[in-house]
C-alpha cells in the first residue's frame, strides 16, 4: 500500500514526537527527513553502545553528512542521551533533533525538561478518516481500529491479537514496569470494560483481585506507554453538581476490541457502542493535536446522570457532541445536549448516529457518524448547527 500523507506538520526546530507503537512515527519521520542522521534505539546493539558511552552520540553527529537533522528513534530506551542532546542544541545552532518515543515513563524519571524548552512536543495518533479518504469504512474502523500497522495488514485481526502481547513484552515486561505480569494481564482485560465509561478504580481492583493502589499504578503505566488516557469532566462556569470520576479510553478502537473479551452474555450493541464512542474520541484527540489551536476535550455529566459524551472547548467556541450507536433519533437521545445548552447557551450541539440523514432537530445538528469523521480536518473548525464552520 502506498504511503498515506499525515496531517501532522513537523515544527521548524527540534521536537519530541510521541505516540503508541504502530502509529507510523518512524515512517513519518523518514518521509519528512530523508537525509537525516537516523539513530534507531530499537536496535539492541546501537542502544547498548550508546547507553554504555552516551558521548558516542557526539561522534556519530560529527561524522554525519551535511544534513541539519538528527533523528533518535525511541529515545526512552536511552534517556541518558537527553543531557547530550541538550548541550548539542545549545552549542550547535544549526543542528535540529527529532526525538521519537512510545513511552514517557523513563523520560519522566530522568526529566524530559532537560532540554529546557528547546524542543516542543508533538503527538502521532492512529489514522484519521480523512487521511485514509475513500478507503475509510466505519464498520472496519470499529472492528479493527485505525492503527497504520493494522490498516496496512493483510490479516488485521492477527496483527491486533499480537499487538497487546508485543506491548506487554516490550514496553512492560522488558522494562520492568510491573512486578506481576499475571496481575497486569488480568488488569488489561478488566480495564477494557471501562473503555468509554466512568473510571471506577475500586471496581476494577475487585475484578482483578488486586489492591486499589496497584490498579492506580497500572493505569498510570497504561498512560505512560500511551495505550490509555483519561477524559476529565467539564467544570467551567458550572452551576450544577457534577460527577467526580473521569472517563477512560484506550487509544484505538481496534485495540479495545482485541482486549475486550466477548462471551454469550455480552450484548454486541453495547461493545459496538463503546467502540463507536472510542473511535470518535480518538479522532477528536488527533484533530486537536494536529490543529495547532488551543482546544481541550472534556465530557459532561451531572450527579443525576445527565451526560454529554464530548465537550470541545477552545478559542473558536464550545461544541457539545453526543454519540449513539443507533440508526434512529429518539427524544431521550437529545436530552443531554439540550440540558447542556440550557447551562451554556453559546454552545454548538451535535448529535452523531448511525443513520444517513442530516437533520436539524431542536437546534441540534444530527449527522451520520462516518460523515462527521470524514469531515474532521485540522485546518477546519467543527461544524455549527446553522451550517457554518
């Protein structure tokens, strides 16, 4: 398959590029900086050599061609290199570093701010629907997700099955991030039930038969290796009493489906609904990350249980977005959006569903979910109910 262009725009100066394995960081960097000196720390021999003698980095750079860029892939493997990178950025004004990583855990320990703000942060996400174009199919996206490594595979189900196992072995087990892999494996299965749901750590701990503090540590590991993230509640100018727990998402709908066990008592519509909400979530995250504008993503839920799945809050406005895995629109489906608009009358309200018609109902713009995802581009704002952007 030909290489698909990504919406991420490389900064003009040195930068970190973080993202889970398989999101296409290395491919993107090689496309964007074909002449750069490339140091791959997944190469065990290379990583071992630089870990033993970090000053060798300066020798490699001195022997490079005329390229002004140096790429260090998976920088978290040898975080000691950051101190040398910092000095080189200070002393070699024409030198620019591109530092990629799939885990922030070790960098947090050693202090990623060693670069003193000299390098900005960028994140790579799974494909957005518009990056794929006419190849995008909502059903396929819900089943297999949009990880480039999976999307390009002849047997995507096989790649997904191996993905979590590879992550456990390489990012968790080899790095010694957890002590008991059996407990962590049970936790992965249990946390999949919390995808697109309120995060109740006590319930997860009970399901895993481990202590609450251990589960809190496991969730932090997932966030550090970029497999999961929390969505906080929107509290700005709040007038009502709101829920206290964040929601939790795995970063890709396909990874969620691969971790989520399905038995005879599970309802397929419920799992599909979680996958759909997760697919919209990962698109909104990518859209915010690539847009370069000051926007934040939240959800909204009152103590009485009235909820809106996503709130986009930014310099260009407030959008409230509800996602339902349904082909029909019932009055109850719009209740959360109407309630939110009572409190925030300036908000634009959008309802995403599995139907085909574009409707305006009670001032709420109702859109087919696949059409919404295809229209989501970093150079555009979200659509407003009046038809404007």
